[in-house]
């Protein structure tokens, strides 16, 4: 699951319930890999942060942050 940051400032990503935190810089992208077939939910908060709830049995969310993707809003 990709999350792209089009904002002019960093976007904070929280992985719950394991309380893991990642910063996605402006123009960057995070690729999140979750356990296949297990539920998850994603909530955006207006203070420029996102919470992803990994509701799988093994809580194995993997996050890779790519800071320089430079995505442009079209």
C-alpha cells in the first residue's frame, strides 16, 4: 500500500497497535506491506498524521520510506 505525501511539510505515519512511527518527507512516499487477507484500517488526521491499524494475527506491517520521489499533484 503506497502513501504519497503531497503536503508541503512532513507527514507522520503511526503503525498501531505496535506504536511504530515513521516520517514521510514532503514529496516522499511510504510503501507499507501488510499480512495478506487480514483486516487493516487507515485514518487521516488534519494535523498531518496518519494512523494505520494492522489488525492481522501476526502484526507484521513493514514500512519502507522513499524520501525523494518528488510527486507532483496533477
